[in-house]
């Protein structure tokens, strides 16, 4: 975002938070892990789901996945408290201070979300709605 756009966004008024509905267990906010949508998000990889995969290939894939996940989790930790710019669908760009992610990394909790409609004090961004995001180390 350009400095001019950020200055304009800082002058916008804060809008109220819209809460997610209660989750299936009644106390959380989120998605039912038994729903078709959730199952589609966590589908198996091609090699792990094929029957002709050797134990060695499976172990290599699991090791590679573990390394990539660890790197990604370290990047999420590095984002905490930093200004992050998100590119969303429909060519929408927003900026916010990153706070946390849920355990399944399906939602990001952010604060001071700067949108084209105004600033929202606290918000949840659904990860499937995010195309990319960037921040300064």
C-alpha cells in the first residue's frame, strides 16, 4: 500500500466487530471438523493416498511436510504484532496488525484492520479468503 492510502485509512472511523457464530461444541467459534467443508480443506496428498506408495517415500514426504510446517509456524510467530498487508479475493487489499492464528490455521486474528470501508478494531480473517500476505521482517 502507498503511504497516501495508509494515511487515508488511518483517518477512517472504527467499525464494530462482527462475531462468528458458536461452533458445534457450543463454546468455541469455528467450524465442525466433521463437516464436508472442513474435510475438503484437510484432504490427503496424492502420494500419501495412493496404495503403491512405499514406506520410504511416505517417510520422506512426512519429513518434508514437517520441515515446511515448522518453517511456516516460525513465520507466523515472526508476524505477531507486526503490520501485515493482505491481498484478498475481488482485488481487495487490507492491512492489519497480526495477533494470532487458530490451531488449524483456518483463521487469523488481527487488530486495527484497515479496509476500504473503514477500520475495524478486531477481526478474524478466514485463510481461504486470503490470496497472499506480506510483512516487513
